[in-house]
């Protein structure tokens, strides 16, 4: 719910309400909030409450740096003969990305599978879980960007460009296209921040203030 923006950045969290909506007791909710706090996705302020962390551009940049380093390195490790089964999976994935009725979350899942598939071509598919575990803030920023765009068509076109370069053996072009594709999130952040600054952290040490209602300063 945090990662998909169902719980928006900065939103107040109630253990009771979450427990009721999820049909569980407060104990697993409390334990989950502690784990999310350790991952930087939730902030807990004594005597004030718990909140979904606002998107931190610095943490987005760190996660994007890690992801870019890993994915570009995987392109450098592509074998001379690509696994035809994985290539076919990627080709089918791209076809599904072009469906006119595709929802944003469906596209996000296909996007993740596409990038993991490229890493599988290099023989390093298992590394994806490490990358995925480090990109909570990045994924929220990416979803904000998807909601901001009219359609994911531009990202689909970039995927095709990367895939064609990989299959065609042009690693140099694949790297250039991949770098451009992965860095698009930064322009999305700046564009969104101009009209919705409340979604982003400006001071990592900032604390919400309780007046008649709790507000962020």
C-alpha cells in the first residue's frame, strides 16, 4: 500500500484503522510498521504518530545509482549467444506492454519483469532481488511519474530501443538507452515537485506538528 501510493507520502497511519481494513490484530500491523520504519518508508514520532515517509530525493538518487550500476554492468556481461527462451519472454513482455487497456500497476509489474529479464540474459537474474530491496523510495517516485504521464508509451518505446540494441549485439547503444531510461525519474521528480511539494522530503529531520490536526512543517 505504501509502495503503490495507496497510502500517500506524508499520510498519517492508524494502527487500529490498518488492522481493521486488513482484518488482522494490531500486533502484526505494529511489527510491520517497525519494519517499514527500518526501511525508511515509515516515520514514527513519539506522542505525535506514525506517517508514511515522504519521498526523499536523496534516497531516490542512491537507489537509482545502485540500480544503474548493476543494470549497466549486466549489459557488459551479455554472452555471445543469448538464451532464446528469455529473449522470447522479453518479446512477449513488450507486446503486453502495448495493450491499450493496460493499467499503471500492470505496466509497473511488466516493467520490473522486463528489467529482471535483461539481467537474466547476462546470467545475473538473482541479483535483482538485492536491487529491488533497496529501491522503495525510487519505486514510489517512479509510480508518481507514471501517474503524471498521460500514458507509459514513452517508457515502452525506450524498452523496445533497449531490447533491439541487446538482441542486435549493440551493447554501446543498449547502455546509452538504458542510462537515459533509468534517469528519467529525476526529471519526473522535479516536475511533480513544482505542483506537489508536500509529497517530497525537504528536511530529513523534519517533524510534523500537532495543532488542531497534525501538519508537516
